[in-house]
C-alpha cells in the first residue's frame, strides 16, 4: 500500500472514535476501515456478530461493504490475501474502546463463578 501513513493514522483515529461511540451505544469494541491503493476509503465497519448472529460479520467485512452474510465466499474472496494486505497502525486512543467496554461490563467479568 502506497498511502501516506499520516493520512492513514488520522483515518484510523477517526475510526477508533466511531468505535468508542459504538461501545457507548451497547456494541462490542471492534472497528474496521479499508483503504485501497488508489485512495478509496470505506466507511468504518463495526462488528455485527452479536446483532446478526452471523459469525462472519466482523468489522473489516462490514466495512468492505458487500453482503457479508454468506462469509468470504459470497464475494469469491479468500480471507488469506485480505489478511496479508492488512497493516497495523498505532493510534493514540486505540485502547479506548476496549477500556470503555470493560468498564461498562465489569460485572459481566467478575460475577461468573
């Protein structure tokens, strides 16, 4: 990917804020954002596994924008090249959605015995 790292980091920082809002509204703390070499940027996708009951409705698949309900095969796409093309970008508030989620659901984690 030849996109500018500064631009990508800003885009991902915005996606993280989308994720924080998602957690505040009851969602899980996962967000995906896709950027192509020609500069196209997807809307942020959020994990919809719980809401839809579909184990393939991960944030990056939802961001992709195709009908994820059939899994990767719905688009004739192999998951391996998608994973290989992914790139980690350190973002200042990257842990914020997870920290907020655990704070909101602390009782869920401590009252199981």
